[in-house]
C-alpha cells in the first residue's frame, strides 16, 4: 500500500515499511518486526538492530492506514 505523508510517501507491506522523503531524496526502510506506531503523537518509530529512526505521520488517519497495512498495532 502506498500512503502519502507530509514530505513524501510510505510504502507499507506486511513485511516492511519504506519511507521515501521527496525533499532530501532519502529512503528509510525497516522490517515490520522493528517498527512501532505511536498513537496521539502519530509517529512511526523504527528501532531494531542497526536501524533507529522516527518520522511524524501527520495524522491519526495515516497512522491507522499504516497499522492496517502492516499489521502493527498502534500503541496508545
């Protein structure tokens, strides 16, 4: 599933998440086992092994879409 976020796009599958940031031409990638979705703050956080980054999703609707596409529950 491709989801638009402020400044780029998310490509989300049941196995991985890729964040493509347009302004910086940067791509962040993480396996779904290494991500968390924080409700309220609407943040996508990757933390596992050598991966450690976070990005604002911009809205609760985007957080729900990422949760549904990845199978990762939103933490409140």
